[in-house]
C-alpha cells in the first residue's frame, strides 16, 4: 500500500516572517511547542526554516539583534501532499 505525504504531514505549521527577531522566533516556538518554524516572506512564500539548532548558534548573543533571514536554513526541499513517501525519500 502506497503512503502519501498527506498521510504523514503535520498540519498547522508554525511560521514567522523573514524580519522576525530571534527572540520573537524563540517565543513563537516555545508557545507552540515546536522545534522549528517556517520562515515566510511578505507574499507568504516559504523561503527558509529556523530550528532550535539555528537559535542555539546564537548562544550568548543578543537575540533581538538577529533576524530570521540571517540565521534561517535556505533552499527548502518541498513536495506536494500527493507525492508518495517513497518518491519523497528518493528525491
């Protein structure tokens, strides 16, 4: 039986704007109990992701001085909900 991304994907993705400061992103992630947030631009396009690891790289820095665009992981790999899990793994 084929499984599709729609069968395993998480709905209600947590996001932040590219201009969000790291301290705001940390609060968003804590409030939503997630380990990452999708970074979106003003047109609501996904353009990166900020994870706990990205935030930890700022340890000791003033989080209010760094924005998502500066620390996000770029070059997202995306697939349609109709993509098979097997196909997504092979990509």
